[in-house]
C-alpha cells in the first residue's frame, strides 16, 4: 500500500499518513517518531511565539532527518468588542467562583495570526521545514510565493468546496479535507459563515470530483480500515490526530489521557465556548455551561478559558480544560507513535487484502 501521489512520493514519505499538528499536544518527540516510522510528523506552532516555534523545529531536527510538517494559524485578527467580552466574563463568573479563581478584569488576544507575524514567517524561510500547512485560512500571495521559492510544499485545510477552490487558486500543493468528525478546531476560513458540517466521506468525494489537487482526508479516522476507506473515496492520504494523543510522546497530561480512555470519550461536541471558534472536544463543565452564552472572539475567549483552567488544575480540577477529541475517540490506543504507525500500516494492508 505504498503512496502513489506526488505529494507523498516527492517528499519520499513511505506511508500516506499524516499525524495532525495539534498545537499544544504535538511535540518534537511525537513528530520525529512519526516521521522516522515513514509517515509525516507534524508540529503545531499556532499557539507559539517565533522563538518557541524555532526551538521546537530545531529540536525535531535533532531527532529526525525525515520530512516534517509545521502548521500555522491564518485566522483574521479578533474584532474586539468590550461589551461582548464583558458579557462573556459575566457568563463565566459562576465557573470562576466554583474554581476559587478571580474573575479577570480584561482579556487579551493571546495568539497572533501568522498573516501578521513577520518573525515566524522569516523563521520558517530560514529553517525550511519540508511542509508548511495552514489552518483557518491562507497567507498572502507574496508569502506563499516565498515559501514555494524556498522549496517548501504547502497544505491547507478546507471544510467545504468554496474553501477548497480558494486553496487550489492560491497554488497550494494539497487540500486537507476536514470532516465534521474531526477533533480540535474547525479549519473554516470564516467562523461566522454557514457551516454545512460535511462528513469526511462527503467532503472528500466532493473535493476529489471538483478540484485537481491531492486531497488528504481528516476526521474520525482512527485505524487502518478508516485510512483504507478514505483512500477508496479518492483521498491521496489520511491525517489522524486523536489517534496519536495517547502516544507517550504527546504532551497530553494525565487528566486528558484518563478522559480519552474513559466512557466520556464517547461524548464529544462542537463548541466555541472554550476558544471563541468552533472546536470538537470531550464534553465537560465549561463546554456545558458555555453553550448558553455568546463567547468573545477567537482567541480572546481562549484567554478566559486558559486562566480558569490554570487555577482549577492546581486543585486537581480539569473540568475546564480543552480536551480536544474527534468522534472516533473511543477507538484511541495507547501505543508509542512508531508502533501506532506500524499498526496502522499493517491494518491498512490487511484491509486492502479483504
């Protein structure tokens, strides 16, 4: 079951599997282990400063000489609204009270969009990861041209055909088709636009039929049979995120791992209550409570959630943590990353022989 698509073969990637970037959960050890096993390991730097991202990439380079993917966030800057932010803090006040945490008097825009981050852009041009991927939108034409000139291949997330066509027109090398089953943040360009919430299968078939680019399937894929199904739909490969969270190389803490291995993993939902953008995670106190309010813009709302969790976690309360997970979460396996890749490939081969 060797990849035949140029996106993988030109990078000498043995298996058509990508480990999702998962900012905050992916690590240099995880990305390197996946790449060394013949798939494509990824780092998510959307929540990192340029210096932090540089350190992560350089550490990964000491652990593998194989290709890696570095993911950045291309969201529009937050539209600040003092009234909305005050109302959101008031809505969260009972949770801060429960946690014994002081209610913030103001919130910050804690993550800078890559589109305005010249330092991170220059850092990527200098370090030249083999692949740079984009979430929440696209960078400028000039930045894309500079990345291409540096020999860097590109990948961008689409949740619908309109976004995919924009990706194709921009000259990106491949499209990541993110189905509604996927854990973590929806990659939609405009979070205020109507979301058709297409499944992975429907979205992959739509993009395979209506675009010319390689399509990488994402959303609910947890094993080799799932990868085979995506390939049968016409995908060039598959990206898996939740499947790697239980790997010892990930940064997931014990509470996150425990939730993912419990009955709670079977109940995920899409919510903007944690970060201000739709994201799928295991249902907990902040998700349940937040559903009845209107959150501040991304990533301003994330500042409130992080402050709340930071205090509560010190007392062993993780009900306010963003335990992102996809709908396939109950199928997660606690395997070292390299062993998981080997298992996925073995299952994929077996499914192909059925």
